[in-house]
């Protein structure tokens, strides 16, 4: 069945035409042969019954006078009918009175047929090779005996075989005619469908929606072709609209890119201005304040010296804020360079720097080996530097501290983390952690500008990941990030 589904439609149409006409012819021939056999049998019964009546009537006198020879002469008239094999006249007690055998070599009982034990019945029966028919012999309202005739059925079989042969010849001729006719008509049916399939294949291969299939009238195939062409026209129109939108989008991208480049140049100019124009006054404030303290410190009271120290601290903090803002802007503008990065090596180097600055602090640093990620090595170092320094800062008020860097997995993806047991934070304010200049602790508690975690978030977002934190007050914090 699957091989039939894979045939071309023209072959399917030919096969269906041949099968339909062939099935109809086979059914008609079968019906004709069966009907002919039935009518032939009925005709044979009537013919043999007529002959039985005539022979019985002519044999009545022989039975009355007890002359078997006369009855045999009467039965010999059946020789004119080639289909009669044998015949017999029985008297009322069932004994054979006279018989007729077309082929004397046959066994007598087999040739004559059944010996009737009951007398009044008349009828017939068909056996495999012959017909047995019996009729009563009546003379003057008195039944004298029974005539039995056996007829050969070979003529029926010969007739049926002849009709079967004729049916086969007619079937072959009709099948050939059906094939020729289907070849003539299939072009008008399969041609448009094949053309439609070829057009669809060409459109799919070349993506040329301007092609159209040829129409084929107003029938179902014509409607299908017309609908297919309408679909192509609609797709072509949509593609034109999409191309137009694409061109407009490209133009917008070019315009936005030009605007962004101009904005970046302005930002770079602003950064240059901040870096040079704002730093100079701050350095002057810090420098002159330091000069006053050194040159005139003994002439100032304690309050004056304290105020000058506060001026110097504020100018230095302002300079640090400027540096952090510039670093944050560089993180957003820099070009990304992806490669395999060993985060364990970077974290271990940052930990060594922190321990060298404050070797007296009892901090346990636990760094997992072999943590590899894909990203920009420069930016990922900034992320780990901010997170580890953040943990180092917020554990400084504890007598002992533990800082850990490692990786876990969630839904088959790595999640990197930095954990500490320091000051922690209230989860109610977790939303403020990654905002620029957002602080959860006062400057008197912990130093900082509030830029570090905002920088971490921007870098993680540029890598297509996310960052979040969990913590409890005085029980530490965990910072997670993905890439």
C-alpha cells in the first residue's frame, strides 16, 4: 500500500481506471456465467423431463403386457439425445424392467442411477457429473412404474469453460482499452497537478514567489491551482512588505548607530573633561589644604585642622567617585572579546593582592580550582575584583572571616558565587544593591562609593547573564552570577 502511495499520480489514475473497469467486467462476467449455468440446468431439466414423459407414455403398453423387449426399443429412442447416459424403466415394486445404456461398458447400476424404493415421488437431483431425473409411468389413472433418466453434465462444464475463456479475452481487451483511454484522459487530470507540484518545488527551491501555476478550468483542480496562485501572490506581497520593513529597519539602525556613535564621542569628550577639567580643581583643593596643614598647622586650633582634614577627605572621595564613574562608562562602551577564562586563577590572584595589603587579618580564602567560563577576560576580572573586595571589606569588623569562591549548577547551567560571613544585609533592601551610588551602610561603617556592584551588574548583563544576592544581617552574604 505504501508503494502505491509513492507512485506518480498519472500511474495512480491508470491503475484506478484499470481496476475499476476490470472489477466491473469481472463482476459482470461472473454474473453472466452463473446465470447461464442456472438457465442451462433449468433447460436440461425441462428437456429430460419431456423425454421422460414421452418414453414413459410409450412404455406403458409394454408394462401392461409385460414385454421388456418393447420397452427397451422405446428406450433406445433416447440415443438421439447425446446428453443422456442411461435410462431405466422400473415396475411398481422397484425392480428393473428395461434399461438403456449409451456406453455398454459402464457398470449397470452406476449407469442406471438410483433404484427407487418409493414409488409415488417424482423429481431430480444433480450430482457432480450428471443429473438424475425420475417420473412415474401412469396409464388410465394407474401408476404402472417409473422411468429414470441420467443425463451427462459435461456440456454445462464445456459451456462454462467456453464462456470463461470469452470473459478472459473480453477482460484483456477491455483492460487494454481502459489503459489507452486513461492515457488519453490522464493528461487533462494529472497534467495540472504535476504542473502544480513542479511549480511548488521550484518556489520552495528558488524562493521565487512570482511564479504561477497554470489553470485548468473550473473543476476542483482548477480551484486548487487558483488557490495556490492566490497564496503565492499573498506571500509575495508579504515578502515585499517585509523587505520594505527590513530596508526601513536597516536605515533606522544606520541612523541610530550614527546617533550612538555621536553620543559616544560626546561621552568620551565628557569623560575627558571630567578626567582633566574636574580633577585639576580637586587636586588644587587637596594640595592647598595639605600645604596649609603643613605650613600653618601649628597656628590653627584643633577644630581648624579637623576641618581641613575633612576638606581633603571630601576632595579625595570626589576624585574616587570620578574614577568609578569613568570605569562604569568604560564597562558599557568597551568592545567584548569572548574566550575561555580561568576564573579560579583570577580569583586566586585577587586574593593574594588583598592578603598582601592586610597580612595581619585572619581571613580564610577558599577558591575552587578549575572554574572555567567563557567571556571577556578583562571584564570578568573586574567582576571578581569587585565581589571579592566587597567581601573583604564587609568582613573586616569580624575577628575571623571566611571568603569562598565556587560554582554550583542550576538546570544544567553553571552559577558562580562569592560567599562571605561578614556584615550581610537585610533582604528587604536587596533591590538597592546593584544601583549606582546605592549604599546599605553608612560611610562611617564601611568605605566605598556604591559603584562596584552596579559595575558588576552591567558586565554580567553584557554577557547575557544575571546577578543576584542573598544575605542576613551579621550572618554574611552570597552573590551569584551567571554568564
